[in-house]
C-alpha cells in the first residue's frame, strides 16, 4: 500500500481485464453476375481479389465449373468461398459415385441451400450464384444469400458492385421502366450475343466506378444440349471447355482483360 | 445523409445538359412528402440540385438565391455556370468544420459570349468540386446511378435522347433504393429553352 | 406519445392535437392546448421537448404579431411557414437548439386556398395535403393515404379526422384522451368540437 501511495495517481495502472477479439471474416471485393437465356446460361465474375485498398492478386477465379451443365460463382469472403466450392464439388462427386450421373441443376441449388443453412450460426460469408442448364434444357440462374435463401431468376448481380450492376440489368434484361411499342411485347429471353455484350458492358461499367472490380473478366457460357453455336461465332477470347463434338451440354469460357487501375 | 433520402443526377449532351431529382422526402423509413423537389433554377440557364439533409437543402437554396442576386447586382450581369460552381464551393467550404449535410450538383449552359457550352459539376459536402465531362450523381442512390449511367450514357446526345437516357438512368436507379423515388423531375437545358417534365415512378 | 394530425379539404385545414402534458409515466394535465392560433388565418400545432415547445410557440406567435403591427397585414401561410422554418434551421446550429416539431395550417385569403406544412425540429419544411407528427403518424398517414380527399366537404374531412383519432386510440399503448381540434377556413381560425 505504501508503495502505491508513493506514486502520483496518474502513474498507477491497476490490472484491468483485457479483451481481445478475433474477427473470422473479411471482405475480398469483386463482383459476380449471371444471366439465363432460353437455352443457355452465362455466369461471370471479375478476377481481382482485394482486402481494403490492397490488391492481393489480379487473378483469383470466382467462377467454377461444377458439372458439364452447372457453374457456380462465389463472392464475398474468398477463403469461405473456396472452401464452400470445394465442399460442393465433393458432394457432387459422391453423388456421381452413388448414382452414376451428374446431379441436376435444381438439385444442386437445393443442396447449396442446405449446405449454407447448415452453417446458419457461423455462416459462409459468401453470396452464391449458380448458373447452368436445367433438365428440361432451359437456361437457369439461382441466386443465394449467405444463409441459403434462394430463388430462380433470369439474372442476378452480387458482390461489391451489385448496386451498380443490378439496376442496369433491371433495365436491360427485365426492361423495367420501358414500355413496348404499341402491339408488341418485350422479349422474355435475349439472344446469346446480346447477353454477352450486356455482361461485358456491366463489368466495364463496374470497373470504371468501383475500385474493387477490375483486372480481368471471366465468363462461363453453358449451351443446352443440341444448341448451335449461334451467337458465339466471331467472338474473340472464347475457349471451349467441353469435348468438341460430344452431344451433351457445351461449356465455353471467355476471358477478357479489364482495366487494372 | 440517409435521414431524408433523395438523389440527384446531371448529364451532358450535345449543346445541352440535363438534371433530375426524385420527389421523396422521408423521415428515416417514413415517407413524409412526395412532392419535394431537389433541383432549383439559379438563372435562366443554370440549375442547382442538392441531395442530403432536407433542412440544409432549403437553407442553401435561400442562401444561393441571395448570393446570386448580390452577384447580379454588383456585376451587372448574369453569373456563369463555372463561377456559380465556385460560389457553391466556397459557400460550403466556409462551413468546413461544421458542414451543411448536402452534396450539390450544378448543371448549366455558359453564356453566348462564352460559346453556349454545356457545363456540369458536382461537389462533396465541404465543396470539393468535380468537373465531370459526362455525368455527376449524388444522394442515397448514388451507387446505383453510377452503375447504370456508366452503362447507358454516351457522348453527344441530342436533347430528346438525353432526356430518355437520364430518365431511364434515374428511374431504374431509384427503384433499387428505398430512400429515393416516388416520382422524378427532369430539366433539359438548351441554349434556347429549358424543358421540364415530371416522371411517374414506382411508389414503393 | 404526443400526436398531431392535420388535413386539408375544400377550403379548410383541420388540425388536431392530443391534450396530454406528460412527464415520464405521469400524465400531469389533460387539457393542454397544443395548437396556437398565430393570426386570423393561421394555426400551428407543436410537440417535442417540454419547455421548448411553449417557449418556441410563443416566440413565433409574438413575432408574427409584431410583423402584423409593423406592416399592417399578417404574413400569408407560405411565407409564415418559411419564416418559422428558418427559425428552427438557425436554432439547429445554435448552442441550444429547440427540439420542436410543428404542423402549420393556414388559409390564404388572397388565393382562397388552404395550406398545410409539415415542419420538424431540423427545419425541414414540406408542403403537404395531410400530415402527422409523433408515433401516431405511423398509423394515421396510411389511413390518410386511403381516405384523404382534397375536395372533401368539412363534414367529410371531420369524418376522416375521427377515423384517424380512433385509430390512434386503438393502436397506441397509451391512450391520449381527448383531442383538441381547430380549423382554419375563409372565416378564420377557431376551435371546433368533434
């Protein structure tokens, strides 16, 4: 006690309980986008991965081929995203071994919902968009929130620049705030070439105005069984991932540089 | 900035400019009025738009009217858009450490003596000017406006095409923002005249 | 739990305010008049911080009266509302701001039009066909969205106002007791019984 009294009070620091915290989440930027056509589906994402103002890498894929007809885009916390894709792929492999066929798209969608909701109280910090071809041959897009709420839609943008891209899609895909000419109607599905152009415009726009978007664009294009290449011919930077000549769904990837600043 | 909500945008066209605002006035999530315009004429060919705290929008409208009137009397001529932009900037910077919570947008056409050129500018709440060549946006739907404007805008639009572009940009952006919307007002400014139109929008 | 409602109709503005003066959980008074008559054709209901409200309302009242004495005519509703707004806006950035929310209703004898303004303590001013302040606004505004008619006769307007008051009585956890209702039309401002 006398020892304490010897010091002026402001030099006296009693032992106080200290708190430390570990934050298990971070945001890694980037944006993903998917659009469904009548007999195709386009799933795209940029490849920049960042944390705060630092770019970790200019090429970190966010879009992954799951099966011949299903592609998954994952955006948010990259570590969670990669782990989630890994687990989805594992479940799909088990399915293949058990049933000797690929899991149908709608089943993958429901599986993703249960996998996400299983982590309801320590969620994967990711937004998922699943695109591909349904069993009836139609193009489909399923979008998910981090805990598994999901919905089939014609188009969806998610991630850092979702607020920039989604209104553009509302306008150009759903024709929101547009009235068709008298006696005509807006198309329910757009041609592939048109969709590809819209995706490219969306990403160049987002790159221009959002610092976390850029470097390069990776776009997967899934064509339904028996569909012609209509719309893909003449497109630069497109590579086929499926075996040419096989009569199943065909998968293409288009890689395009975006601004790097 | 999110107490009252609201958004404004301005765009450049070929020998014309356009400026638009929404009509919502809210108190947090509650919509109080749906006739609250945020764009005001400064001269016959300069318009000022403000998004942010509504009380400051009104106060600054009054202050700018006063300062522009004083300028007109002292200089015996109408103020140029660029001069007015600097007047806005210095008025806001006066309150550097206790700012008005608004972000302004200026859209206008320079006087015939200066070539009747289109002019737009934006600024932050303390008056840091941004002389954009294409478009400027402010308000609660600014992210949405940036994204869609980047997709729809192109250089050298004629007045009617510019009207369509700014209207589509604005409506689709505010429809994705809960704090903006409930109708919009658009002004197209050309050297000869100003065309003002009200737009019907979603009411949710 | 203070509540005020106002609406315009064909040639009139109706303003209603509760009459409770409360402190904490205690109702101190059941006949408090929270609607000031600011001139021959101008009404203002006020709510907010106790003390600020009456002080501010009387300040407004006396200054508008002074204006009328000086210039031999009262301010019309629109400039009156603009001036009141300015007082609140200036007060907001002063050392001790008033926290008072208002509804200003007036009848413009020059144009024969009723006017209603919604004003909050920040100095936000909105020209509206109907308005409410306080928790009651969350119920009442949706009712008015449905039932308000700018062309309504006084009887119809009172009917709508009664609906609003009944809804507040029904849905708010604390009953507000009697409402005081005042009207302003071509014949001037006065109190009415519902």
